[in-house]
């Protein structure tokens, strides 16, 4: 892992402070544009902190912007964190639009700059790991080929798949559309005892009811008009492998009894046939619907439900997968950027904030489609929230300032405690676990009215 950090700062005192904060990294220093570019070419740092006010024009950001542009031309993967004055938010936004990773406003605070820099290195580490997994996952023997995730929620799902796969239990994958149920089904197949057989998927909602039976069970010659030869169904075709039945909630009630018999006896009868045909196949089912509600409404057989859900696995929606949205977004961006011959520089700050605050009802599939479209249509150097067609006005800007976050939480906790005790400070302090003088100090600091 590249742990090189370049600090571009013309103030020797601040250089020393920043170097002292990052003893765990290999730190290089530069004081102007020329020395910064030399260090980038020579040492290839992973992260750069860049003061926009560089000589010979310390009072305006022109030299800083020029340095940023040159650094990203050398390597667009470098995470550049621009450093600006307290009242220079406009310059920060412009730098993000040019391709900077993040910004930090003076005065210098070691905790905050440390958080931003460490987060940049952590993101690079995750991106490198995902790239490594992609490079090593080009064969079909990878158990989770196509699953990109760093969240604990998806890691738990993958671990559960690994535990369940060697058994012959029928697994029911539950989750919203677009969460990756088929990828998990393929993982069960790859890690299971039938991995050398075929993986056969069928979407029960995509085939008309009148054709679904013959599609699943096959048919004999002459069984109906147009049946000119004996044809194997998907179940027989998957013999020795895995059958994935997607959208089980849409299976017609008349066909549910026949599927239940197959699951119980592991034999099929083709349409128009009379001889039972034994089949050895692993069955994995999936649905985004609430099958218990369908059972109550008489739309799904209860005995079939218990047969297909010997082991149920819940796939979390994208909005509940901490950290996965941006990881997936960057993965899709790199893929489509290369596929379509574009030379874009990632996402603007507002695009990242919009993606993190959007609910993603279509989950990973929707994220993939939006990014593909944005890569194709954008006229800028980076993808913006408008390119993604995400309503920025309805999105809450992500705030990484520790002081702001701490004050917001303190304000909420104090107001909640005071409301519980009718505004009385002493009992509120007891609820909060602090002394009365401490609470008075906090009320004064946060300018609360009691």
C-alpha cells in the first residue's frame, strides 16, 4: 500500500506541524508549484495536501489551482486535499470541481486534517483492494464474482453464503430489486457441491403463466400445438448443478403444487408425459415480495414457503450498506469511463453528497445505470449531481467537520433531556450524566434558551 503523503505548504511552521501529525506516513514537503510537481513525479504520493495560496501569488489561489491541475494531469488517482482560508469556500468548491478529493479550511487543527487525510488513504486502500479482487476474479471460479462491498452488512451476507453453500438446504434470498440476489445465488453455486454443473436462472415474473410450466418442466412431443419434439425444461437442464428461481412470489398458484412435488420427491414430469424423471439439482429461490402476506391472502402456498425457505438470507438494500455507495460508484465510474473512452476525473463534491443521501430505491442496479448514463452524457471533467439526475436541493450535504457534528449531537441531546424534565437544568444534567455547571456551560456555548 502506498503510504506517501506530499504536503505543499509555503509556511515552514505549518509544514512542521503537519509532518508531526502524520508520523505513520512517509511525508514529503514542497513549498511552491515547481517543487510540488518535482516531488509528485519523483515519489508518486498517494495523497497530497495543497495550500492554494502559493508563491509568488500567496494572496490569490491562481498558483494553487495551476498546481492542482498539473498534479491531476500526472496522475488523476492522487487524492488532493486543498487547504484554504476560512472565508474561501468558493475556492474550495472550484477546486473540487477541478478534481480535488476534499478541502480543509484553516486554522490548522490536527484532529480534523488527520481525519480527512486518513479517510483519503482508507479510500485508496479500499479501491486498491477492489481492483485486486476484480483482477483476480476474471475466472468464473470466484465465489462472489461481481460483488463489490466493504460494509459489515454485506460481509455478513457473504459469510452466511459461505457457511450455507456446502449443504443441500434450499435457500430463499430476500431483498429489494437490484440488491444482488442473483450474485449471491451464483456464490452459493460456486461454493456448493454442484459447482461443476450448470447454473440455470429463470425469472418467474418474466414468463407468461401459460408458458411457465413447460419452461420449468419441459414437454413431450405432441403435448400441445407446436410441440414438434421432446424438450427439456429448465429443471432438467440444471441437473447436476444449481437452479435459481427468481421472483418466486409471482409463481402462479396452480404451478406451486407441481413445484412442491418436485422439491419433495426430486422428480419431474414433462408436460404431456407420464414418466417421472429423477433430477439432482440444488435449488435457490429469491423474491422481493413479502411471501407471508401472500400466504395470508391465499396467493402463495404455506407448505411451499416452508419448503423453499429452509435457510432464508436477507440481502440489505444499498441505502443500509455503510460505505458501499461510494465504493460501488467509483467502481462503476472506472469501468464505464474506460469502456466509453472517456477521460473524466471522478465525481464532484455535490455528486458524492447526493449519492450518499439518496435512498436508491432501485439499489445497485439503479446506481450502475445512473453512472453509466452520466459518464456518456456529461460535458464536464467530472460527474455532477445534475449529470446523475439527483435532486441536489433535496439532498442533505454530508458534513465531515467534527466540531459541527459534535455540536449538533450535543444540542439535540440537551434539548431532548430538557424536554423530558420540563426545562429543569438539574434533572436534565442527571439524565445527561454531567454536572450542573457543565450543562450550564454547554447551554451557554450552544446559545440555547432554557
